[in-house]
C-alpha cells in the first residue's frame, strides 16, 4: 500500500525529472559533438521527444498538485459556496475535454499501429512515441477525477492532511509564543 501511495504522490515528478535530465544530456552531447564536427540527428530528436512527453506529464502533475493555471479575479469576489460549485463545474468541463483528447490520442495511436511507421532519426516505431500522448491524457483524466474526489472529501488528499497538520502545529506554536509574550508583559 505504501508503494501505491508513493507512486500516487511522486510518479509524474520523477518522470519529469528523468525527462529534464535526458533533455539536458542530449543537448549537451549535441553541443560537444558539434565542436568535433560530428553532429548526430538522434540527439536532437531524443531531446525533442522528451520535451513533448514532458508537456503531457506536466498537465497531470499540475492537476495533481492543484497548481493548474487559473484566473481568479472573478472567483475571489464570489461567495465561497458559489466558488466551490464553480470549481466543480470547471473540473467536470476539464474532465470532458481531456476525455475527448484521450479518445483522439487513442485514434491516432491506432493509426500508427496500423501503418507501422518508424521515426526517421531514431528508427523506433511511432506507436511508442504516440503511446505517451495517450498515456499522458489518460493520467490527466485520473488526476482530474482525483481532484474532484478531493473537492468532496478533502480529508482523502494526503497533501491537504499534511497542510492541516502543519497549520495546526503553526497555530500551537503561535499560541505558545503569544502566551510567552503575555507572561513577559505581565512581569
């Protein structure tokens, strides 16, 4: 069970870390190879594909962390109950949109399976490349559903629990500091 919790919390983070290191290494290798006039097209292609894959994993990572791009000018002025309903409606619309994108990615993946095309620079099947697009959108759907569940049951979100524990300990520390200050003032 701890392994599943760890994967739930860290999967995208470590995939993105690996992709960032891959991009950095491939571009650095390309620079070194150009110095010796021995440029290789596959290094650029690996960096490019790593960047594209990182974009799809970034979506689900941001949704999991609750740090998706938002414009909250209007929502700050609304009552909390209306704001909560609006947030749920937006997440349902996101779920529908990502559902459509996942279906489209599945269709594209099916076309590349039928054609059997390979990448010119790397020689790998394009099915492998486009499977990351499908997997990224499918993971985004899972994370969006997860964030909807967390809206209804915030106690199920491990990050909220950690925040609640931190804020409770901060409140205790603040209360202790206030009592210490009151003791000093009375003396």
